[in-house]
């Protein structure tokens, strides 16, 4: 037996009322409980069976794969189905992602390889961005 979330919610609100000291309220609650179960095609026997079932394991939703994992999968399993440009993109993207760089999306929705997440010291080996753009002065 499987209780829908709506039925479970209603039953969970009714059950505590069965502990009332007023007999009329207990009877009315029992009748309301039976009506709620009946509308769902269930009865008290189904409810008792559900309460005595062993707990169901909670399945954790799988996290979506990272871009690096997707690129690795493409390189291992689907490279033969890619065009030359797509293969080149996957190889370059894998390299960028492995080194901690990021891929950015352009406005048109297509992926673009970029160095945006790369610190300046890694973009220009041995030089800072200022020294790379500065023009040499002559005396």
C-alpha cells in the first residue's frame, strides 16, 4: 500500500485527535479517518500494514555530472561520434577544466573557452598583466 503525500498529510493531522478525552471527537475523528482512506481506495487494514512495513531506504538524488566529468566521458566513450571541431573543443575544455579554469557561456547559448577564472599570474607566465601591456621605454 502506498499513501500519497496528500493522504499522508490528512491522516497525520487526524491521528492525534484520537487521543481526545471527548468520546464524540474520537468517534468523529475515526469516521473522518475512514472517509479519507476510503477516498484514496484504502482502509484501516491498509493503514496498519503501512505502519508495520519496514522503513524504505531513502534514495539520495544523484548529483549532476560536472563539466569535467562530462568532457572525460565524451573523450572515452563518444569521441568517434564527434566532428573534428567538437573533438577539439572537448580536448581543450578538458585541459582548461583540469587546470582549474572555467568555461563561460556566450549570449547565444554556445560554450566558449575562456580564461576568465584563471588568475593573472597563470595567464602570463613570469609576468604580471601590467608588465605584459606596458611598452618599453627607451633612454
